[in-house]
C-alpha cells in the first residue's frame, strides 16, 4: 500500500543513508521499523536465541567489536545450517 508520511528532514536523511548502507530501500527500512514497534516478526526472518551476547552478569562489556564478533559467528552458523539443509 502506498501512503504519504511527513518525516523530519534529518531523520529522513539518516534513514535513507542507513538503507543505502544496508543495500536496501527506504520502504523496507520503514516497514522493518514498524514491525519492531508493533512487535511483529519479519516474514522469513531468523529466530533469535537468548542470550544474544553470551556473558556473565555484571562482567560482559558490550562493544561494537563484540557485537561484530557475535554476528560473524551467527552468520557462519546460519550458513552452516543452510548448507546442511540444501538451501542457499
């Protein structure tokens, strides 16, 4: 469905740049944001396991490097699951 929405200029520029960096379209970024706010999962999205970032209470420091490390492991695990199931 098409609609018109007023978005502050700076927010629009940030959203457009973020979509471009992710290789997606602005409409997809907006739809993902609405799904997050509404608590709706993305169709075909992956299921999350908790904890997302392993660590002990009070000892884990969340850094960009740690997030990247965990994402890389998750991507490898997902690729491995797809290879075993014959997909991709």
